C-alpha cells in the first residue's frame, strides 16, 4: 500500500468523527460550529433575502462537508468505482438522517441526503480529474 493510500485511510477516521459530531450533536451544540451558515446568509441579506439565501448556503455547506469523503475514498481505494464511493456517501448520509429522525432537536431532510451525495460525487470527480491531468502530463513528457 502506498503512503498516499495509507494517509487517506487514516484521515478518513477523524473526518468521519467530525461529520458525525456535527450531525448528531444536539442542534444547540452543533449550531456553535454550523451557525456560520446563518451568519453568512445574514451578510447577503441585502442582496438575497435570508429566507432564500440560508437554504442555498446550507445546501452548499452540506455539499462541502461531504466532498472530503469523495476525495479520501477515491485516494484510499483507487480501484473502487465512482458508484461505490458515491454510494458510500449516500448510505452514510441516509444513516445520519435516519438517526436525526430520532433526535428532537434535529431536522432530517431529503435535501441533505442529496447535497451530501453530490458532495461525495464532487470529491470523487476532483480526484478523477486530477488523475486524468497527471496521466496526460506524464504521457506528454514521455
């Protein structure tokens, strides 16, 4: 196993712990970290009403939160297909949302599953793009 694969697999553990803490802590506690979305939405309130801006920013924050899963998954298991990596993101997201259904202070939404899955896909795509460019550069120099 290469050092890069090993590093990606090791980094996956703390990444997952952070994601689970952000998504499973009571809303009051998680809001201390994720409250930045509301703050940014208020900054743009003059351009975009908060009621419009906040859901968009929250969706994008969920995409960003799961992009590292796609990156780390693609780097840790380069032989895995896009379907496996993206599917893992979708399953993890669905589990998170199902657990949130049992938590009185949390809200479970299908849009979070969609955003998280898109994030995992974006992370995988970034690695695929980077590998493609690296391979093209190697062919051009040989």
